[in-house]
């Protein structure tokens, strides 16, 4: 038996949730124990968490009853959605709503909701600078999360709001890293619109979430925007050059060109980068490296992350 408080972690086999479960397990002397929530407890990643010491529980974000059962008896919950699994903002909002209500029904004391801005509050849909997507969104994978903040505030258990930055891990898994250009030199191509980009190692997001849970009641109702470092495209290219031992230059892709790229969600991502450029100061002010380091003293810089991951980045 243990007197540790249970943190139920949604998306426990994903980037954010997995990082939180591992952070809880690594903090052997801490106040919390991990309950890993996943659709398939028999999956390899779920089994690995169980072998590491986590309680693994099945639940489905599309089934509110399973969520209430998975949250039962817990002190807190980390709630996150995966837009890219289905690319439906309506479904994402419904899943967030189900989670919020389930946290209240289970009587949880503290929830950390991984959210993002509803960009429509800053850029109305009739603003001609970017196209409207899916009939009523600027940035679907941002807007639905931000819209759900009100549900957590009104219908969920006491909630803290975590806003992450660009995952540096996207350079590994989503082809966002440098690619071979003319003459064999490498080009880092991103649509930044001349502004700096806040980024973070995915594993650090979970560690920051644990830092929020440690703050307890003082964190309720607060927004915690986090980043590991804020860098220009040129600074990222220079860091890549040092890590890879090859010349890397940065190309700032026009937003319209990026939106037309042939990969699912290119228009969504193009709008996201344009939103960040239009509201550069406000967006950067909402991602605080110093705050992230307070929550996670082991916070990685981009150079440190690259030193550990450069050989995992596919170079084409």
C-alpha cells in the first residue's frame, strides 16, 4: 500500500503523457504515483510503462463512462488530446468536454489541461490575412483546444492550463528538419515570417506538467506557457550545423507556399506559423523559458537536445 496521490495521465503512451508518466516514476521520493490511461493496455508502450511501475488502465476519450472509471480514486489528472490522430476539431472538442466533465464527476482535486490558444479571439474569421479552414477555424488544432478551456473552467475539476511550444521532436518524426538543397548543402525550411520560434523537447512538457501538480492549489486557474528556448530560424540552422558538422542555411518559407505543401495538415500548420508571426510579441510572452525551468530544473536547451538526438533526425 502507498499513501501517494494518484495522477491519472491521459495519452500515457504519447509524447506529453508519456513524459509525465516517466517523470512521476523517476521521482521515487515524490508525492505522486502514476496511473497511465491508454486505449490499449496490451500495446508495447503500455506494457513498458507497467513494467516500469505505472498502473495501466484502459479508457477511450470518445466514451465518457470509461473516463469516469479511469479517473475514479485519483487525486489529479493530466488531460490531453491528439488532434493529428483524426484531424477533426469537433471531435477534439467533444473529447476535451468529456474529459472535463469526467474529472468533475470523479471529484478530482487538480487537473492539468494541455491546451493552446483559440486564435479566433485575436484574429476574426473575416480577417483576410489567412484562409478559414474547415468552415470555422483559423488553426483547427489550436482553436478547438482553446475553445474547450471554458468547459474545463465551468464543468471540470479545479484546472491549470498548460500551453506548450513547438516540439523539437518534430524534426525527427515529421520531416521538419534540414533537407539537402542545391550543391548538397542542407536547408532548414520553415515559415516563420521573420520572427523567433519558441520550442521545447517533448519529454520536458511532461516534466513541466509534474511541476505544476507539485504547486497544488496555487496553480489552479493559472496558465503556464512553457518553452525550452526561443530561437530564430538562423539560430536553429546554426545549431544544426554545429550538431551535424555540415553547413545548414535557413529558408523562411512564405506562408501561402507552405499551406500548399502536399502533406496532411499543411494548411493548418501554415496558419499556425502565420498566427505566431502576426502576434509574435504576445505569443512569445506567453511561452516563458524561465517559468519552464522553474517547473523542470532539467529543462533542455536546443543545443543539448540536438546533442542527444542529431543522429535520429532524417536528412534527405
